[in-house]
C-alpha cells in the first residue's frame, strides 16, 4: 500500500469498491441515527426542477430505505411546490450530509408515488398535531398571517370532529390521511459516497446503475473519483 505521506490515512471507502453502494449507505445511515451528536440524521436535501428549468432545493426527511431495490422514500403535501415540480419532472436528486463524521451520500434518479396503503400506514404513525397540520396547511400557497394558519388548523379540528382532550391524553384518535398528502420513492440510478479527508484528500466514489436490455434490470458500475 502507498504511504499516506503527510496526509492522515483516516477512514476510507473499501478497496475494492463494493458491487452496490446501498449496503454501505445503509450502514452509514444506521450509524448516524445511533449517534448522539447527529441532531437530525434522517434529513436530506431534495432538489427538483420547475417547468422553466429553474432548480429548487429543500430539506425533507428520509422515511424508508430499501437496500435491495436501491430506493429512498419521503412524504409530503402532493400539492406543494415540490409536489407540482415532481409531477412535471420526476427526475430529481437527494443529498445526505452527516457533518460530525464527514460523510455524504448523493443520489440521482426518478421519483414515483408510493402506494396509498403505504402512505396510510406511515400517516397513522405521525403525531396527531402533525396529522391535523397536513389537513390544515395548503403548503407553498400564500398566507395572510400566522393567525390565519392557526385558524385553519382549528377549523380542521372541528371539521374532523376530533376529541382534543383524548388526543392530549395520548388516547388513539382517528385522523384519516388527506387525499393531497402522500409519499414519493426515488429509484436511484446514480449514487455517490464521500468521506472527508485531511488536506482535501477526500475519498469519493460513484456507482451508476447498469440496465440490461434483455431483463430490464442489472447491477452497478463503480468508479472512484478525484476529490
């Protein structure tokens, strides 16, 4: 092995690179969620493109990771700006960055809607206030005032006939999923893993999905990149 010379031979990607990036990505994700110094390890930046070609980015939360399929899930208001942009152009990008351990994962691919059953199941796990918020907020639309938003929330509580006292006690409350709220699943066709290194000698590699013309599926082609 070549001597690192003046550079610290710290953490690095495996050599040779694994066939798929997802097992290592999942291991990093699990480690970040277990660390006490990772304030929000599920956070990932989602980039979409509008009808005029203008990109936009925002932070969403990862709510599902499938190693075998190579997919990542998140949930949102389907009528929001990102929802409208996704419906117009399903190609998008995601980026995780865990600063305390200098690890980053970038994914590019196509988004598709999760099933209604999957969306219902996840929605039921949310806090009751968040479920009310999903009904009350017309996400990304103009808002006259903060007071107007809180009024919308109270109106939804009345419309859904919610027993607030029971909800506050922690009793189960039935709040169905709004029809305008659901999830998206990215099927990644490009994944980049990055580990920070001293003197900008970062370790960086990219995997691109290879699709077979005969079967329609395939493996990954891996390549290390200059930092």
